[in-house]
C-alpha cells in the first residue's frame, strides 16, 4: 500500500466578501505536488486559482513542489494596491486630518 500524507489547502475571501476562510483537509499519496492538492481540493471555483500564486506555510512555491506531511498550501489573492502606496495614502490622510 502506498504511503499517504495529510495536507491542508486554504483560501481566504477578498475583503468585503461575506464568505469565510475555506480550508480543505486532504489525504494524498506520498510524492503529491501542490498542483495535485489544488486539483483535489475543489477550490478551483474560489477566484482564479489557476493564475493565483501559492505557498506553503507563507513561503511562495512553484506548483510542482512536492508536499510533505502536514503542509498548509495557501492560495494568495493579488494585492489591489501596493503596500507602500497604501501606507503613504494613510500617512497623508492623517496629516490632513491632524491625527497622529
């Protein structure tokens, strides 16, 4: 019998969406890849998973990365605004309103 491993695939909704973080626990054959987990998860309907960046425990990885037991595969949404630009906008807003 082939060895199996347990992994978790996670996707978070975009801000303002009513749905909650979705997690799918999977049992896959040893040697399975990130792409295998994404396909088996059924989360392909959660946004554009085909084009989304993915990671394991917060680190970007290619889809052909081989999984280890208890990996957490995360599907990342694209940023709507560059974080540097968003921070500058907040700082400008605080200066205008006199806040600290």
